[in-house]
C-alpha cells in the first residue's frame, strides 16, 4: 500500500516551479487548494539546475519548493531529475550521448539522450539519487520516489556494443551456444570470437528503423539487452534511494503498451507500478481499460499509480482535440476502477515555452480558476476527498486471464513473414474487448504467472513458447481449466528457432491438432468460419482474414471449417478434451462478431458473468476490500443510459442516493456504488 501517509486517492501531478517566478508559484498554491490537489511531482527535469557543473550541487530551490508545497498542504512525489542530462555533461563526456540506429552520434538535445551503458551517466545518475535521498530522507512531505522519467529508446554506441557482449556471455556462457541460438550457419555468419559480434542496427543486420532483420536471434537479444540496460540504470538509482529511505516506495512512470521495454521484468523491480495514460481521440475505451489492466498485471494485481494524464488535450497527437466536458473525470475514474490508487496529471500549470506549452494543464495560460478545465479538476478533487480511503488498496478479482508477452511481440514484429498485417496488440485486444463488453474483469498476465486462480486463460498469437510455459498450460487444462489459443502459435522457442515436428510445436498435444501450412492473404481478402451445427452462441458463418492455418485434427473435435479456397472444409476452430479441461484452437484471425460469440459461449460454460449487465458503452467494474465491493459504473456515451440492478440495492458513495431495480446514468457520468 502506497497511501499510508496520505490515506486517500492521491490527487495532483507534475509541477515545474523552476519555470516560474515566486509570485506565480504563490498563485499556484492558492489554486491547488481550490482544486483539492494534495500531491505534486517535482524535480523531473531539473538536473541542470541541481548540478550546474561537475562538482557543484545546489538544492536551494528544491529545499524552498518542498517546504513551501508542504506548508500549503501538498505532499511530494520526488523525481531524481536524471531524465535529461545537463549540457556541460554532454560537452565534457561524449560517451554519455547515444548513437542512433543509423550509427550517428547524437548531439546535446531532446531528453532521452543518455546511453544507459555510459560509465559517466551511470556514475552521475547514481550520485544524484543518493544526494537527494540523503538530503530529504526525513522530510515529512516525501511520499514516493520517482526515478528518471519515461525510460525508452535504444542506443548503439561502443559502450553498448561492449556491454552487449558481456550480456551474451552471461546469457549463453560460450560462443558456440550463441551460434546455435542465432542459427549462424545460415549465410555463413558463424562467430569465433566475442569481439566479432556487433550491434544489430542499420549498419549491420537491420533495416527500416529496426522493423526488419536478417537474424531474428540477435535482434531479439539486443532488444532484451537494451531493456535490461535501462532497467539496470533504474535499479542503480533505486538502490541508492533505498539505502537511505528503505520504507519509501520507489517507482518510475511506464507508458502502457510501449513496445521497446519488457515491462513484466520492470514491474518485478518496482515497489509500485506507475504509468502515463495518453489515449488518442480514436483509441477504443476498451483498449485503455486493457492497458490499465496490463499495468496492474505487472505486479500480480496490486494497485498502480496513474502518474500522468492530460486534463484537456495532448500536444503531440496529429490532431490535439480537447477532452469533452466530463471526459477527464470519466477517464480518471476508469483508471481507478481498473486499479489506480492515484489520479495525477501532466501538468499542473502549462509551460510558457517549448514543446509542451500547448499540452493541457489544470492551470491554463490565462492563469486563473475561471476555466472549464480548472472547474472540472476542482470538482473531481472534492469528490476524491469525499471518498477518503474507501477504494485505496482494494483489488479486482478476475477468473479470466489473457497472456501478454513483450518477447513474443518483438518476435512477431521481427518475423520475416508471413504477413505485415499481423498486429499482436490488436489480436490480444479483440479477446479482451469481448469480455469488456460483458463487464467481465480480466487479468493481463505474463507467461510466468501462476494459473490456478483462473477458469479461462486466453493466449492469442502465442508465437513464442518459452521454457516451461507449455507445461504450465497443460497442467492448468488438466485440472479443469479452459484454454484458448490461435493461429501462428507454438511456432518458435525463445530464440526464434522453429520447434521442429510440426506447428504448433509444444502445444500440439494440448490442442490436439497439427498445422501443415500457413496461408497469408492481403487483409481485404476474407475466408469464412462455417458452423454446420451451432456451438453455444456460435452459428452460421463468420469472416476471417490475415492468416489461415491449414490444420489437421489428431484428438480434437472440429467445431467449424473454412468456407472457401482450396482449403474449404478444413478445420478452423477445434476443441480438445485434455484431462478435466478443454483447449481450443482458432486457425485464423476472426472478425469481432465471432470473438464476441465465442467468448460469450465459454464464459457461460464456466459460469462467468459480469457484475451487472449494461448497455453498450456503459462500463461496470468492481474493486473489493475487506469483503466489500465498490462498484463503478461509467457511461462512455454522450447520452443517458439505464442499467438494470436486479434485486440488489446500492448506495452512491458521493451523494448517498439509493438505487433499486433500475438506475439511470447521464452521458459521460460516473456512479460509485456500494
């Protein structure tokens, strides 16, 4: 639990008083009180201010800022300032600057421009974290540490090349094992000495910015290495902070579905997960919900921090639409409903200049409280005070899990075929959305997660089977679980080497089929999934596209067959009895209608249903604590909707209004009920 010192849903966000004069800061503090803001994230990009040269550290401004905020009722999420190195450091120590994919040495500029394997960066980042911890370890304002900011980006410099070889030695022990793992007999790429291995970039094995590679093995390992390198820098700072503040939680803000880092590895090293939620205007609300659940899943269901969202508009989308009235509150509560114990913004006051001056803020450029956004922010702040501690540290109980794996995602994206249209995240989301529509909670889990608490496990496009995962899935099904996987699954091992003996490799016994070929057609070309007999809600025909596995049954039952092309009549949906449970295989990428009907069917088979039934666009989810549920109903539509309550009576935690039989909820409104 992170909220011990301030036992409520924390409310606030990023604040940059170093960009303003004292008079403006005084105005801000008064407005924070009006808005109910009780947490400020500070010092995120202040390294240049804190350390103006190699030997000078000056925290005068930070001392004054922390004291001033705390004396005005605002606690501190204290960042370590290491997200952007100072200009003097880039000038004096060129090793700190990254080399890009094309092999070019970066100049000073931007922010994610520090090589994680630079001895200079590692030394000064660790030293900064330790000085901050020593200085503020006993300050009553300190709630949580925020290390760096939005880690990301790869480097291809000499430092990284050298450390990559060290990483490979630790991973494989011998050069012979590296050659085996990467299949280097292909194209005569055999390595004899460690220093013959170079980074896979635009000068060696990859092209199109890393979207394509000649050797998936080295490219996969370089992604793992870069993710580990950035994580190691986080751990350096974390450990320096822990030395002086062992009881203060430590986090860094992740970025949801960000492709470059293996967040399941990161989650294990963080005291609490935090992330920045920036959906575009076209992002389905179920995709945002899935991402919240993924962030919650990084630490096996523990509550997370919503570290950033915009109160109004983003500055970096192609079209920076405003959040419509009510949407900021609605999306804030959606985060809380899916496990957030904080509601925080970037930013509290709009910057005057540079790239984020048009990014939304609680305090707009006009500088007073008479704006729509500020009024909405203040209303939400008041509500969070009313809720007190009734929601924090509660849990979401799910009987359905969906497997998500960054290594698997990288391997699919790096694969030299069979289709550029295959999008791992979209395929995963199809299945998540089907449960979302029925208000059935879902845990997003890693391949290492223990499965005994679930009735249904879905693993879409499980292309890569890591060591032990197939055995865990078999045990899950043997004991009575329901497992679903899809086309292009079970193909390769962790090094992207094909598992010989037929697809889907280690999953063949579990699903009871084998796949002979995989057809890939342009996405506008469809086949059909034909049911001669209905199965649950599945009946008639459904369309499918992208990939088409040509499969043969061994032990499985055929539920549906292809409707056209030369493989007309071949199985496209199968069910295999395995122990006390069932394993399904979907041989193509089906349309959403099929996924919805299929997930409805297996949910009914497992007697799983949502907390309440609701019309489309109305989301219902429950968090539980001490044997009691808090149910959140969120209307993502602009018009009023009705929700049938059955025989239960509910009380609104904010208004104390009671509901029976049927309740109505206004457009873009939220009801929080017990």
